[in-house]
C-alpha cells in the first residue's frame, strides 16, 4: 500500500457478462473521466466506446503485475486510473482486487451486472429461490464439490454454479457428481458467454453432460434446477458396484 501523505486511489469497473449495453452509467462516467484505462484486451474491447482521450494499457496474466504497477505510479502522480474486469466484482475478481489494493490507499469499486442475475433471468428462476456456489476460489480441502453435492442431495433450492476454468468444467463436474451418487437423470443447464452474440445454452441430464467432449468457454455458468423425487440421488445399493 502507498505511504504518501496524499492518498492514492484507483477505480475498478466491472463490465458485466459481456454485452456493452449492460455497462452501468456510473461505470461509463468513470471511463469518460479517466486518464488511464487498463484491463485484459477482451474487456477493453467492451469498454472502448466510453474511453475519451485516456491512455489505454492492455494487460495479460503474464504482465498484469507490471501493468498495475505502472498504473499505481500514475495514480501517485494524481492521474485518474481505471482498471476494468469481467463480470461481478464480488464473485470472480478477488485476485485482481487484491493486486490493486496492494498498490494504492483507496480503491473505488463500481460493480457491474452479474452473470448470476442473467442466468436467473434466462432460466426463469427467482434469485431468492437459488443457492449460488462458486468454484473460482481453490478449496482448502481435497473435495471441491462437497458443498455442491450436499445441496444437490438436500434439493431445497435450485443451484447456480460458477465452474473453475482451469480444471473443473461442466463435463468433469457432472462426472464427479455421478460418482458421488447424484442421479444420472438430474437436469442441468449450461450457459456459455451469456449476453454475447455467440451465447449458447445446453440442456440435458447429468449423465449426458458427463459424456460431452466439447470444450466449454471459460465464461460458463451452470444451473441445477430443483430435481423431482426420482432425480435426486441414486439409492445406495444401486450406486454400489455389483459383485460377481
């Protein structure tokens, strides 16, 4: 954190799930007022229409520390610096926020529309009837799906799940749930790239999802609607391997 007597600050703007029209008015204003805008190139492409005269600095996972350090130097010189990120600040931007907070005294957060809200609307669900689980944060235990398995078996609310792009995606998640006794007939919906021109939706059973070989976008979100009594859990004797 900076130690100057004059406090340094940066603004973080979340752009939402991807449709430029969903960028909030407050986020648009922050971009218009900025002297420097940084972010991953795919995010900067979304916010480009609202950048007026600011310097633009793309970053990648490889050089994000260097780029954010440059932004912090400019912030210390009194320039208005905006960092842009995908989605919801309160869901998947934790590591980025930690990097920004280490470099300045104050961080203004401007949230965007959440993909969770969009998924609820697309699936016809009310948020108050939904349980949200994210796998973006690596779990301390060896079983990342323990919480999901528990609530699927409980079957009290529909579940919205954010998969982990690098190692826990829809087909792998479905396969692991089958191993844990969740019924093969349990319905599941997979949304990809919500609100974008190439948005996709897949509907089917847990078993069918586990058999998929296609690659999924890292902008995916899963919906598990409440199951009927016959799709909640495989009986113990049926799930156990047969003995010869």
